[in-house]
C-alpha cells in the first residue's frame, strides 16, 4: 500500500511538472479620474502634489509628497537594488506592501549575473501584487559612494530613469509615480538639488504620447522642498529656451553691407537739342 501511495504521488508530481506554466494575466486598467482634477496641496492618487507643470506632450508633471507605496495608478517606480528581491528603505516598503505575489514575481526575474536580476542603470517590470498599481517598475540607481567620477554615476542615474520611462511607454501606461532614485544614502556627497534636477530633466525628456501624469514622490520635507525647486529650475530653463527660439532674428535677417549691391551710378543729363 505504501508503495502504491508513493507511486501515485510520483505520477502526480510528474504530471504537474509536465503541465504548462501559464503567465499571470495582465492586471486590468483601473478607472481613474482625469489629470485635470489634480490640485496643488490636495491629496491625489494617494500622494499630495506640491507643484504641477504641463509637459509639451500634454502630460502633467507632479512634484508630490507622501509615500510612493500609497500611489494609486498604473505603475510605481521602485528604487531597487541589483538583486531585485527587496532591501531597505522604499524598496523594503514596496516589497512588504506588495505581498506574496509581488515577492514571487520579483524572484521570478531571471538572474543575468551572480546576485543580479537588474544591473545598475536598468529597470525591470513586474506585477503590482497587493499594491494599488497594475505594475511595479524596479529601477536600479547608482551608489554615488562607489564611483570615483561623479559623472559616471550621473549617467547611470539618468539611464535608470530612462529605462523606467521606456518600460512605461512600451505598456502605454497613463499614470506613473517615481520614488526618488539614489536620493537617500546612495547619494553620497552629491547635492540633492543637482540630483533631482537630473531626475526631473530625464523624466521630462522621455515623456511620451499617451502619458497623462508622472509623479516624482518625495518622502521628507527636505526632499519635497528640493524637488519643487528642481522642477521650477528645469521648467524655467525650458521657458527660456522657448523664448529664445521664438525671438525674431531681425539682425540675422539683414544682409551684411558687403553683400549689398553697389548703388547705381546716376545717369548723365541729356543735353537739350539746339
């Protein structure tokens, strides 16, 4: 009897192993209020906007305060580590709030190198699990303390934001919220305002048609103050560039004197007939 039972269990295990693994169904798109309803200082999608700017593609850029874990929308961007299994800070909070399904989805991401599912400067996408988002985009920013050249770390930070925006564009996500990548202990001696200006600039440059809202979410008072200043500085530069492009180039339109034809010689007077 024991041998029969063991044989049955073995056959069952073999059948389960041979059965196809079906991917998880894509989460349904939630019905959300339009971006035009967002107001500064009023809680919106689980966070509170402190500055709103309209991007050229029509999307709303929001400098928001709160916890990205509470965001309600299509996706949140998690500040992950290379192992992509959860860590400290916002990464740990996202992992805990996402529950078992998110943890399993993260573990299912393939290893591309020892202890690495997502290299620095790249991003990976999973389901949102128990979070109020359809997807979580795990972006790995640099640890500035690990780089002798700050520019190298800057390039990896920009790459992480760009990769996250590209994944969002591929899925045509309408509402996305970023945690502030590499803005805490990984920032090292990098000034917070400079780092956040890079972040805002990259998000602005890679905004895409169909995007309705993109939030950068600050957690502390110091972060939100710096983020609002970063948005103001970047938007100010955009407006200056537009004004310069629209200025009439009157001086350039004038031909240089050397290029003007010489004045015609006056005609000699015709002598009157006698």
